[in-house]
């Protein structure tokens, strides 16, 4: 009989980091016993590649890095071709004393007609620079005429923070920061924002780019045979592997074991923190405890999975097996103690 396969769960920000001062107000929340058990009894390892979901996926693909722009474009139904692509997103910039806060997520997302207008205005303005902003599956992507010598930061890391701390760096950083400023002024003046403000919505007054690169022509050796995810990046990974991506699973028990390993992306915690909604984040953790952590214990004990690998996006990975669950002497500790390590 073939050995049971392994499951890799990428759950970014499952353990934070949280905004300063967010944890004390929730000191009395109920214990998440299933998740706490997995953390206490699983084998913990640390590596820089476990910090970001895309770095984890790159490792599982056998790649040094994952060029998010073209991979996500592929997953969203686009054709990256041989062009250089950034992932892009509309943002709202809000002055706050001596800093500029960057807000993103559902509260900023434009309607289809708004996005069409903004992209048309952008492309007309930057046409001579060889830049093109396109949309596929509701996601934005920026095509550039060459490979810029800059290092960028993912939107999830910047959202809710001071934009100045995350601006592009590198030999061409000055030119690209100037581009972001130009884009900010262009979007700020758009009639789209006048209508949004009239409806009481936040204006779209900026653009953020990250994850630039060319689509890899091949991937390394990978044991992944199934991918359950809704994000464009993860679906692009599946397509690169020649796998038909499956919709994100609401709970672990809805994932069918296949011959090789399975990758599942669980973004709910990260989506809450992008909005800086701590209550929603705690609710997401409670859902994970019931629908993933508890079901992982059952699946491991019945032999459905040989091992479950949990990546919470904090430079740490837990590998849990049925044998690990039998280490009763490793007593679970409150989840807050794990979170405080990342505060």
C-alpha cells in the first residue's frame, strides 16, 4: 500500500505579527486548543524562506525566488509571455502627522467601471514610457519595457503602515519612486475619485507595485500534485506545475488526498490584518482552529495524511505527524505566547 501523502498549509499571519497594542485587549479570549496542540507537539524549524507565502511556494517549486507579477498574471488568466511584470494594486494614501499611511484591500477595491477608467487614464499618461497597467481577474499588473534594478516590498507587508519605510530600494530606486509620485498625482486628480468621495468611499490616490520578474520557463523538482487556493499567485503555481488548480477549501476535510503532496493556501488571517481588523483576525483564528487544526489531528490519527506542514509566515514551520501528536508531555500553551514572539 502506498504511503499516505503530505499536506502543506500556508497560513500567512496566523501568528501575527500584530499591530502594536493589539494583543492585550484580547487576553481573555477562549483557548484555541486544537491549534495550540499542533504548535506544542509538532516539530518546529526556522528558515528565512518561511517568512513569506511566496518564498514558501518558491521552495516547494524548487525555485530560488517566485516572480509574483508574471506568476499571478498567469494564475489570473493572463499571458505573461516574455515581458517583465510587476504585481500592482490601487491604494489609498492618508496623511497622519509626519507620515503617509498606506491603506489597501476590500475597502479600496474599485468597481469594474472605475478600474477601467483608471487603467485607461494611466496607460494614456505613461504610454511614452513604455508602461502598461492591465487587469485580469480583478487583479492589477504593470508591464515594463525592461527589468528595473529595484527591490520592492509586498503589499501585505506595507498595508496599514508608513509607506516611506517600504519604498523601492536599489540602483534605480529614485526614478521609480518618482514614478510612484507621478502615478499618485494622476490618480488623485481622476474624476473616479470625485464620484467615490461623493458616495463616502475612500479615494484611490496611489499605486503600489511589487514582485517584478519574468515568468520562469521551467520549475525545479516538486512533489506537489494538487493545489487548493483562490489567490492568483498560488493558481499560477499550479498552472506552472501542469496542475488544474482547485478552489480554496473551506476546511481541511474537503481536501482529497492525491498521490503526491498537496498545497493549500489559507489567507483569511492575512486578509483581516491587511484591513487592520483585529476582531476579524481573531475570528479567522477561531475558524482555523475548528476547521483546520482539529481536522488535521483527526486526519493524522486515521492515517489520511502522513504529515501536515504548517507555515504561519513568521520564519517558522511546524511539521506534525501522528507520532508527534502522541507526545502528551508537550503541554499546549496559550496561543498568545506564540504570537508575542512576533510582536
